[in-house]
C-alpha cells in the first residue's frame, strides 16, 4: 500500500510529495501514478519501475493551482504472481498562497 507523506498546509509553488510503496518480498511495483484532481492537468507524475526489485521511495515536486484544499492521490500497480493489482492512498493539502492561478 502507498504511504503518501506531505505537509497539510503549504504554498502552491513549493509542494514536495514523497510516496513510499510497501510490498511483500514476493511482489514487485511496476508503476506509480500521482494525481491532483483539482489541477487542470490531473496527472502530475507517472513513473514506471520496469526492473526494480526494491521498495520505491519517490519524491515529486509539483504546483497546485489556487488557494484551496486539494485532494492528492497516489496509485501503485503491483505485480502479484501473474496478476497486477492496484493500491492507493490520498491526502488533502490546503494551499495558503497560490502559485499558478488563471
């Protein structure tokens, strides 16, 4: 399951998101998607891990649009045997000073 880690209140031009995906030793993370539903472009990061056997620990820098509360979600695709499954988590971030309005 993903463990998103970030501050709850921040300035819109200085958002740093850290996502750690915890898996069993028999599972392999194939990809990670980070979404901000309230941005004009919702997908802020799409990362593939084609050869990784490690636990992904990813830091992404993004801008959030407007002074409001944003729902930020992280979704990981994990290979379990022959099947792929999806796990995710989300948090709300309140922007106190907007970076890119308009």
